[in-house]
């Protein structure tokens, strides 16, 4: 009540001051119409001699201050449904008229009439629209100003570029406290593996994987690329390699890697290599691993199923591979290839078992089959062997047999003197057929490269769920020691769980220290939101009564990156958690913003 009384006093004072201004500036009009009055003459003389700002611009500024102060103290009843645009426009026009009325008008009567009318209208307009302004000014609807709580869900991020011999640095833009800022995503320790997650079209290949490829090629890393979309990444890798050679030249002490391709769709582009080469199979376990890689890629349901039937089929295939290896060494004929394996498994089981079990080492692998043969359990045997025959028959194409029939290069990709970039090209239309031989290549390469004393190397696997890699967990766990940076691209964690099984998928997710994610939903969004954790967020609540608006401020621990925000990310926007090293610490390991890849570099490549 006291505030209202003070408000009334302020507005009465402004009205009184308005009368004084009118009297001082327009007393001449009164004299013209009614003649001079002794009392009014003395009053006019007093105001002239007093030195008070009762005329001109200064008087109008003081009048405005008194009027607005009175309205502010009065606190008019708050209303949400006031037309804000009309109120602001009306107040602005009234304010303009107020100062226009203070311009010199000479000695003409018409000028005095006009300015008097303008001054009166402006005062009434300021009072009317000023009241309306204060009726909605305090009632700022936060739901309209920041409906998705974006201002609270921002944080200061790393703006320093941390460049090391093994780092990848990607610039990006982010928002903090309503301002656009520039930062750097510093992958200083990709040897601890990176998961790149994002739904189709989120930009994970364009913004992240290609940037990593380009910078690693500049730093002369050896590389293995799994190119699921035929030759998309391969063409980029070749372009980046040629561009890097132009910049530096290929005559330095540390040579650039040489590009090799494994491609079943275009034999003009491909190189040949046999991952089942006899010299690579040093013992029976290598043959079993080779068989498991082939059969699990040809029968993806076996990845999660470890029953007697699937293990027996793998043992049978492993026995055939070891038999071919032994015969290849004995005869000097190059017969240990996937093509020979496919043909060998078509031989009648009783004849084949009788021949192969003569070799002691092969017999050890085929013990269950030999026992079944002796017990004349032919139905059981034929069921297991026919599964192998049907599976391997899908690989029986002349293109696959040709590519896997010889060796144009070795698979020690990160050999220091002769580094390589090996591209394994799949085709989405034939992935059921090509995944098995490509998985075999990948498994064989990982055995060769995960050794000390080699050149730093990147293992880039886009759409990793489309390829079963037996040694993937091993390379993630131990590749760091041998400077192998593993980069895995996938569309969602659910996809990885579906194809690799929950247990193995959880281990892969947990052991990748670097994670960067674009638009994602479901379990992927939930996991990323948990990685970001919670922060103290400012909470504002406004309560509106008939006479006042009360504002309460508080803080509350809430999610820094909610699942809904992850699901609605635009193309090129990513959020991530980075790993650092002892030498290069990253104070803020979280990042969230729009990546700014090197577009010009991509166009040149």
C-alpha cells in the first residue's frame, strides 16, 4: 500500500511539473487571450528567475523521469494478454512527440498552439502506454524466451588447440551464455579407441571419420579402412594421400604409405591377397580362428550362439583349412585358399573324413566327427557338414576366388619401411557375401599389426556392426601399447548389441575411452546423457498476483545433455567425451557443438 501511495505521489508530482512547463512556455498565449494578471505575472517572473528547468529539452527529460518513476513505484496490475507491439509502438511515438514539442517554434501563435497540443498528447500517451509497458515488462514468459532450457544446458569448453604428433584436431562452434564461441575437439589419445555414433545423415563420416583420415595421412600413419559403402572412403583416402604428397613431397626420410585395395566388385581396381596363406597359419588355433571368422560372418546368429552345432561346424571347417595348409606345404602346390576350401567341403563326408584323419594334427581337430563316423551317425554328420557347404557356397564366385588367390602385397600394414593404407571395400547390396572374406582379411591383419616396434596406425571401421571381427575387443584393449588408433563408426549402440551380442557390445562400448555422437535415440541417447552427467542449473520461477510478480531463484542438479536434445541434433552437431594423456591434459573433456570440417580440403581431395 505504501508503494502505491508513493507511486501516486510520483505521478501527481509529474502532473504538477507538466503544469509548470505548460505555464512557463505558454503563458504568452494566456496573456494574448485574457490579458495580464498581477499574480500570474509574479509567478511567471519567479519561475524565470529561479533557474529551474521548466522549459525546453531538459524540462522534458525531467518530466519523463518523474512520470516513469511514479509508474514504476506504483506497480500497475500485471496482465499477460496485453498487446505488446502496440504498447511499445505507442510509447515510442509518444516519447518522440514529447521531444519534438520542445523544438524552437519562433514567435508565431500557430507554432505555440501546435507544440502545446503535442506536449499534452505526448504526456497522456506516455502515461497510458507507460502503464501498459510496466504491466507486462516484469511478466517475461520464460517458456517463450527459452522453451527448451538451452541457456542452462551450456558450459565453457576447450578453446585451445592441443597439437601433438598423434593428435587429430577438429574446430567447432558452440554456444555459452547466449554467445557463439569457437573451440577445438582435441583427440590427443585416439590409441584408446574412438566410437563415432550417429543415425544415417548425422554427418559422422563427413565431419569426423574423413577428418581423422585426412590428418592421420598428413602425419604418415599406416591405415586399414573398412569401406562399407563400396569406395566412398577409399576415394577420399586416395585424394588426401595425393594432396599430402603434393604439399610435402614423397622424398622425405619417413615415406608416405602406399594405397592397396581389396575390391570384389571391380577387378580392375583390386589387388590380390590370400588371408589363408599357409605361412600365416602357424598352428591349429590359427585355422580354427580363420574358420570361426568365416562361419560367424556367413551365419551372424552364431556370434551370440555358442552351441554344439555351431562349434562342430567351425571345427570341421578348421580341420579342412589345416588339411589344405599341410598339403600345400607337402606338395608345393598353392592350394590353401578360400576357393580350394569351398571345393574341398563338397566332397562326400565319409570319403573326406577317411582321407583327412590320416593326418595326426587334422585328426585332433576332427575327433568328434571321427567318433560320429565310427558310430555311423551319418545324419548328424551330414547336418553339420551341409551347413558348412551351404555357408561357403555363398562365397563361390569367381571374383572372390580371384582376389583371394595370390599375394600382391603383405598384410603387415604398419611395417615401418613399407607402410600401407589397405582399403577393404564392401557393398551394401552384397554384404552377406562379402562380409565373410572381408572379416577374414581384417582378422588376419590385426594379428599381423598388433606388435611392438611398428609405425603408428589407424584402424578405421565405418558401420562396424556389418562386419564381425574376432579380434576387435583385443585390438581395443591392447592396441594402445602398439600405437594403433581404433575408430569405430556405428549408427546406434542397439545396432551393435543386435549384431555382436549385448555382452561383447557392452565391453566394446565401455573400453572405448573416446566417444563422439551425433543425432541418436533410445539406448544410445541414454548412455551419452549419462556420460555427460549433471550440472547445477539456475531455476527461475515467477508467481504473478494482481499487484505484483515475485521471482524465486534457485539451483538444481539436472542433466547437462538430455536425451531429447541428443535426438534432435542437426546434421554436423556432435557431443562427445575425450580422453587425454599425462603429457597433454584436457581440463574440459566434454564437447558439444557444430563441427567445422575442412571443406576446402575435402573439395581438393
